[in-house]
C-alpha cells in the first residue's frame, strides 16, 4: 500500500474500515462515530482549545487552567452551573453551599464536626458534637406561657391546698374553681414549676400534683424546699403532663409538714400549641 501522507474525501460519504495514525488526525469539520474509537492520547479540538478527551478523563479548561475534570469523580476548580444535580452517593464540599445571587445566605461546615446555617450574614443555627445552638427567635410548635403567682395557707396546720392563679394569695384546700383554676387556652403540657418559700422555715419535701376536672394529671412530683426564704426549687414535669384546650387545671401543693414555709411563690411554665 502506498505511503500516503493525506487521505482526502469529497463528494459522497467515505466509509473506512480502519484508520491508524502515528501522529495527529485533523478534522476541519465534524465527524460521526458509529462504533468504538480508541485514542492513545488526548483528543483536542483544533479551533476551540477548551478541553480534551483523554483515556481516563474528560477535561474542560478556560485556556489557563482546568475548570473541571470528569473521571471517577467530578472535580470543579471554579464555578459549576447545573439545572439539576442528582447523586446516588456522597457529595463532598469543603465549606458552604451558597444561595445563588445571595452570597450571605448559606449552609455548610465552618469546621470539623460543625454545621452552620447562615442568613443575611448572621449565623442562625450551629450544630456540633456538643449540642445545637439557636441564634434569634425560635418559632416552635408549642410556645411557652409563663404564669407567676403566689399563695399561702391561713393556718400553719393546713398542709394541703390549691394554688391560686390570680387576685388572691390564699392556698385553699376546699376550692378548685374561680381563682384556683386555670382554663387552658390551647392544647399543651406542663413543662416545669419553680417554687420558692416566702419565709425561712424547715427544709423538707413538698409535693406538687396537677389536676383537671376529671382527676389527677399523671403523678405527684416531689421536691426539697430550702429552709431559706427565696431560694427556688425547680419541679420538672414534661409532655406526659398534657392537657387539652378548655380543660380546667388545678395545682395542689402538699407542704408535707407544718414546719415548712406557709407561703410560696410559684413560676409555672407551660407549653401551649398556638400554631397547629
């Protein structure tokens, strides 16, 4: 076979069974492959040198440095725009995913074991291996309502009675209506009650029992009241002490002994569902 330097075709299409080249193959127009094409080096466009097809990777560049490379992974050295990205495995990023056109809003990683959410340039949520921090207002499903009240027994010998919620400070063992009841404005639960003795007296156990018009709400919670006036004790209740809207709630206090303080201040913290 002659040692041709060039293969020139014109007119109708030329069909070649095999082309072997020891140097460059130049296509001044387009070409179509209907079978396998093997290249021992990169395939580089002649007039638009923005990329190459290699034996192990597809590389695109901007004439100065590689923008991104596709091999087993997709690596971007600058920006990469896509309408949709679907991944069946892990997407790795070193820092943040930013909102397009709004660079002060982003979510990502500020360091090892630390995830942050940033809006308007300010961190709103930070999660680490020690916990979660929220900055700003947290609009949760159940909002807190805090009731501050107080009451005392009229006689030292009266050990139990219902705590008033307003307008009167008498702990009464016989009355559960009017001043001594709280009508729930929404579904919720009792989170906690902080109790502080009005006067110095003996320390000891004081019990709190929540009730509604049907009876007890769960079980009594006991705490140790300080002998020093004003020193608080926190009683934790929780979601098992739940109630529904319009239920009539009462708080029964059991002083345990006549030597305890006769009067107490109560800070009642409820969680109410004003959202759903």
